[in-house]
C-alpha cells in the first residue's frame, strides 16, 4: 500500500505467486537448533520501542485464513449493497492507527493503540465516512525489540491474556534522494488456541507513519471524515493498489542453502512440504509457519540484501511453544 516500495524492505514484485506449503519435521528440527538472534542486536530497549510504536499510522488491514492462507474479503455486512451487486467487495479495510506509550504510576509503561477502520462507501457517503473503532492496551514489557542491518527493526510479543502473537517489522523507506524517508511497517497478529495451535485468522496491516503525534483515535470524532482525507493519509497509489492484492512470494525461490551467523541450513523442497507443519506465503512478503513437532510458530519477513541485489534475506521471529513456556528466537538468514 505504500508509494514506491523499492528498497530492501518489501519485495512483493520480485517473484510473485501465492502459495501454501507444508514443512518437513526433520529439517524443521535441524533448523530450530541453530543459533537464534543471529546477525541482530539483541535489544529490547525503550529507544527501539519508541521508534516502532507511537504517533499516527495510516494503511490497510487484511485478513487471511489459517487453513489455506487465502485472502478473506471484507464481510459483506460492512459493504454497501451497490458494491456487492457490482462485485466490488473490497479485500481490506483502510485504517488509521494511533498509538501512545503511557507511563503508569508504578513506573511501568503501557502501549495504548486505537484502530479506526474505515467502512466502504459510495456516492454521498464518501463525504461522511462511517468508521469502526477499537482500543487495545498492552504492557510495553510484553514486547522484545531487535535491530538488524540497514536499520530494520522488529518488535514482537506473546500477549498471554489474549493468546495473541504480534510481530511488527519496521523500516525507513526512501523513495528518492530528494525525498524524506517515510517510516513503514508490517503488523502481523495471530490468535492461538489454548493448545497453541493456529486456528484463528491471520491479520496483516501495512501502514505508513503520518504523524509523530497521536490523535488517539479521534480522527472521525464528530463525523465529517471525507474519503479524500483518508486517501491522502493512506496514499493515493496505495489506495488504488492494495498490498493484499499482490500475491505472496513464490516459495520455490526460497529453496536452497540459508546461512544464519556461521551456521548453514539446507531448506529444500521437503522442508517446505510435510504433514507435520503448515506454511503460508502471504502478501507483503510475510511467511507464517506452524510446526507440530517440535511445536513452534514462525513469522518471517522477506527482504533484499540492498536496492541493487536480488539476494534473499529473511528476518525470522520464532516462538517455541511447549509445556515449559514460550521461548523466543529472532534471527536473520541469508540465502546463499
């Protein structure tokens, strides 16, 4: 959804093709035993979290099935009848996200997030858009933050009371030498069942920062939110070409040898195809993998080495889920 995403952060146009595959348990076990947090600074600093969170973001939020990875369009009860009749049900919501890091009396901090989803409209409704607002409060201590090469940052949390895993991948994108880089992020949310299995839908939001100051969800307060305002915040090109309409990266491009720190692992076709685990390649270069034995959930972002290099990298956030507790690994792998 962002204008001219040509840098290393997102490569949806490199090898497009949607796919869902299975993961080989033997190779998965070998991969799970390599060093975690490689090639990153192992930070969970307030400074990094203050960059990743806070202020206003505008973008699009899409939902994907955890059964087959397919895109789930906006529910029809949110869509005007005329759009349904003409087969124009949108694939995602446009959204405005406001975040504040609040200081509590006990010196702890809380992330307060307001999400305003914009309802699809036509005709006169475009002059006064309906919205649906939600509010989340999450202890900031729930998050771990990591910084990688080229200033890619990741924040992730396992939110116990909601049994939700959230990963936020952040990068400054420079569209042109003369343009100020904009902060963009992919925000992935997955709710797990009590047995830690992936059964709920996968939510992916692609957002760009529009203000360092948070509006605290008041953008539509009192009515009068115009479609042109939303388009300006989201970006015209992004509104016309939603990220969720671009298919995921072709999985065959990831077959081969990957290196993390000084450890090399062969991720061949069997790694991506087994009865033990399920893997989805989703729009926005997000990969979600669920393995049953050993039990883990992996959320990956695919990257390019640099603007002029098609060498693949992936940043992996991996939660080992077992009876002894949830163990986090975050590392970067490069395809050789």
